[in-house]
């Protein structure tokens, strides 16, 4: 039976309150200036034997440029695999800090740059390594599984690292072996996996500031306005949003579902950065952002991650010119952090679990 976290433990399973930054206001670039900048960046990448590895939540210009220059646009699992397979000496990771750190952990011999090292993540920020280590030490009977959205020291304490595209099969695998799980940091994703697998999971109480803002009651209203729309939901969203989904999945799985489903309209509950890739893979479909605010609701992120928004053509060009904003990882911690990541990559390889395999499709309860 799933384990409800006792009230007495909650303090130990919760990180600090997160300060959400204001998204940066980049000066608008004319199309001509944008093209000039893109050509300059492409030239710098070639000169420096560098490749762009971009996440689906980053700005459309960055995603386009990554594809045009032989890089990749992907979810965090595929970003890690691409970085390893690429012969380039420098990986320029457009995304948030844990993605750059993961690239460095797997590829210590490569130079890993990011447009802005301050681009972090509420899940990472909300899981401080010392508090987390203390939490793990109190539960030595549990297998520690952490989401990729964590810092190096948290990964170093874990038995497994997973991404949202592969979390379900990993937990199913461990549950079949009779293992009890300590899960961190996203409580919504943890609860979703707990419900789907029946595994015994003790949950850290972190949240993603973007997905936390989706509102179940407001989504009901949007669905009534668009009865022919399918609802696509990332499982970092609250349970009352997930319950209304036709498809629950990782970013790559949602993009796949967008092209596969027959519906002419899609209501999408994840960061709106994904719309660029969804439009490429499902042209002609109407994409509707799931509501992040209703009557009396507050909205800190409005479906766009303020840390992902720190990546832009302007600071990408700058980092290629200066070489600062380089990721460094302590070699001793790296030695420990690489083990659970390698375990993940081996598991994915053995299962041929290249995203998107078998998108979990859930019928609505109505
Ligand atoms: S969208 Fe959420 S999980 Fe992703 S980087 Fe931003 S805060 Fe973290």
C-alpha cells in the first residue's frame, strides 16, 4: 500500500520556500538582427567544436538554431544521451542548471557551457542536499530515487536518477522487486507514479512552480468551451489536473501524442515553450494553453518557466565569446553522482526506452 507521509515527517521532507525570479525582459530583435545573431552563433559553434543541446521549454529561436546547427532539442533524458553521443568537445546546454550539470557529470572531459548559470529550477532549489541527506538517513530501508531536476549532491546520495519519460517503468521495476521507495523532489509526479504503480513511496514535498499553477477547476471550464479537444498533461501538475487528462506524459511523450491523436484541438498543461515543437510535429492543430489562474488564483509563472526564460540568443552569443558560465563539478561528488545516472541510461538502453514509448493514455472519469 502507498505510504502517506506522516505529519511529523513533513518538516523533514520540505525544502525552503522558493524565490521565483521575474522573467528577464530581453530587448526585442528585428528579424534581420535575429538572423545576423543566429549566423554569428552558428559560426562560433563551428569554430569552437561546440554543439547546442536545447530543452523544449526554451525560446523558439534557440530550439530552431539547435536543430539548424546539428544540435538537438529534447527532454532531459535525450539531452543527456545526445551530449554523450556527440563528438563535439563543447556542449552548450540551453536549459536549466541541473541539465548542464548532468551533461558535465556524464562527460567530464567535455567543456559544458550555459547561457546563464543562474538558471535553476524550483525543484532543485527546494531540495537542499543536507536536509535531503538527513531525510534519507532516517529511512535506510528505502531505495532512493530522485528526479533529474536535482543538484549534484542530491544525485550523489541517490540509488537511481530518473526523468519523467522513464520514471514509471523504473519504479514498476523496483516495486516488482519488493523495494520501498524514497522519492524526491516533485510530490505531484511522485503521487502520480504511486497511484499508477501501487509502489510504497515516501515523498519529498517539492513542486515545480510552473506546473503547480495549473488549476483543475479552471481546466474544466476550458474543456467545456472546447469539447472536441484532447487534454495533454505533464505529471508535475496537481492531481485534479492530471485526472482530466487524455494523455499524461513527459514533454517528448506529449509532443508525440499531439501528432498521433485525431483531435483538431489540444489543451496543453505544461510550459508553453513546448508549443514550438508541437506545432512542428502537429501542424494545423489548435493548441490551447491550460489555464494557470482562475477566480482568486495567483499566478507566479503563467506557464512559462522564469529560469528557462534566462536563455536567449543574446547571452548565448555572449557565452560563446567569453567562455564564462562554464559548469564545473567536484570530481569526488561527480564519481558518486554518475552511478545512479549510468543506472538510468543502462535501464533505458535495455528497455529500448527511447522516448516516447507507450504514452500512458488515461480515460477521463466522466
Ligand atoms: S519548468 Fe518547473 S521543473 Fe522545469 S525547470 Fe522550470 S521550475 Fe524546474
